[in-house]
C-alpha cells in the first residue's frame, strides 16, 4: 500500500502502479477533469455518509488511466465555509 501526495497522478506513475498491482491512497488533483466535474455536481443526499457532526463522505467509481478506482469525496462544513468566503466555489 502506498500513500502519496497528488504527484502520483502523473500518467506514467499510475501505469507503474497498475502493472505491479499496488494499492495506493492519494489526494486527487483538481487538474483532473473528472475531479472538477465531481466537485461541481450536486450529489444526492442519499449518497452521503455522515462521519461526524461537520463531516460526511461519498464514494464514486472511476477508471482514470484505465485503472479501476474508488474515489472518496470528503465534505467539511468548516472548510466549505472558508472556501465560500474566499470565493472558491466548487
């Protein structure tokens, strides 16, 4: 299992992981088109699972680089409020 920052998302690195069948956890960069689409979508409330009072998550399938993946989208009420003040609208 690898845990790495978003520099893992260089296509050649993801292919290396695929060929060697490694599992990994990383943050998805906003430069990937599917992540932008996912962040801009209104996700049905039934897809969200509550973690704690101000946190929730939803799971999404992806096939980026022809590698089957699970993407975990985490929502923080506090972070969302800060982003709205800074005008970072997703």
